[in-house]
């Protein structure tokens, strides 16, 4: 993996004889082109330091897209991913307090509870975090299988974000399964800004959403997305797959600033932040 941005003295290797970036030295190793350790990735993807006295949730999204804009292939993101993408996926989870995901993505991707990983244990303990992030499922209808491990055997209780008008019998079923139901809307649905505030009120300030596209579109439209971690896959799929964010278009497009860019085997790993 190579760091392409921000450009630093370490980004551009200096070899006697003017060996170009990425060229192999006499030992056969590509300069700056190697698999990064999880510690290095965790440093590269660390959440911003909170402003003293103003702890507020920071909402980060992690998505993957092909060159022609597909966020999925045959309904799943795995076919357009890569091993490096999955290392970053695991790193982002290892840094988060909570993973926010839509109910449809839970059903399609077969979501399981986040697991504790020894590689992140020290960081999480020093940050006052539990052994693994909670998973928060955003759902209006609570049409979920509460017998799945996501609800029956997580390290930390799974959260259900729903509206005040949600069916009481389904709320009760979720609570019987061990989930914690959090109201984040006055009607059936969830209001994105209230969801972020509700998670913050529970002490979760490092938020990570993995979609799906409809949920990400809602966060973008509500103006509560702080950061997008986007993997650009060097693949073309054609078809009619969803983009990384779906929903009505914004009246004025939101512009984010490039914060960092990594590359490995043609995959680009960008971080974009709201100015």
C-alpha cells in the first residue's frame, strides 16, 4: 500500500540514481508498496481529536464503488472488494464505538455482531471503549429476524434505531431478543439528525455507517455526514446496481475535501471530510 496524499517526504522515495516511485530496489521490494500493519492503518484512519468541552458524534461512512459507480454486484459488496479493502473495513470497525447500518443491508449482507480483535484491544481500552463496537440497525418496520446472532449473541447489545410510532409488538420482540430500542423519530421512520444525537447521548461519539445506499443518502441529505471513506475498485460492472448513496438529489451538491489517499493493486482508498 502506498500513500498518495497528503504528499510527505516519506511518500516519494529517494534512491541514488533517481529510482522512480514504486520501482523495485535491488532487494526486490517495491518502495513504499507493501502491506501495512493494522497499527499503521489505525493511525492513518484515527478519528479526529474531540474539541475539549464539546464532545459531539463524528459520523464516518465506509463504502466501495466500481469505476462505473456500482456499490454492489448481484446485491452484495464483496465481489467488488479486495483483501486490502477488507483490512480497512476491519480497521474502521476496530476504531468505532458503534456501526450504524440499515435493515435492508442487515438482511442482504447477513450481518453478524462485531467481534473483539486483539490487535485493537489496547487502543480501545485507552479510548475508554468496550471490546467491540455495537451494531445499530436503522429500521422503521422492525422486520428483522431476532433469532440471528446479531441479536442473540453480540459482545455488546445490538441497538435498534426506530421511530416512536413503531409497532409495539415488534419493539417488545426486539427487547426480548436482547436488543436495546432507541427512539430517533416522531413517526414510523428514523430522523438522521436525531439518530446521531441519540447515539451521542449514549456515549457513542465515533460513529461508522456501512450503508446501505439509502441510509447513506439520508445522512447526506440531512447534512450530518462528517467523513466518507471510499474505496474505488478498478472494476466495471455495467448493470443497474445502486450507487453508494441513494435518494432525492440535493438542491446544491455538497463538496467534501480530500483528506488522504492510499493505493494498493489499483484500488484507491480515499478519505473525504466535510470542510
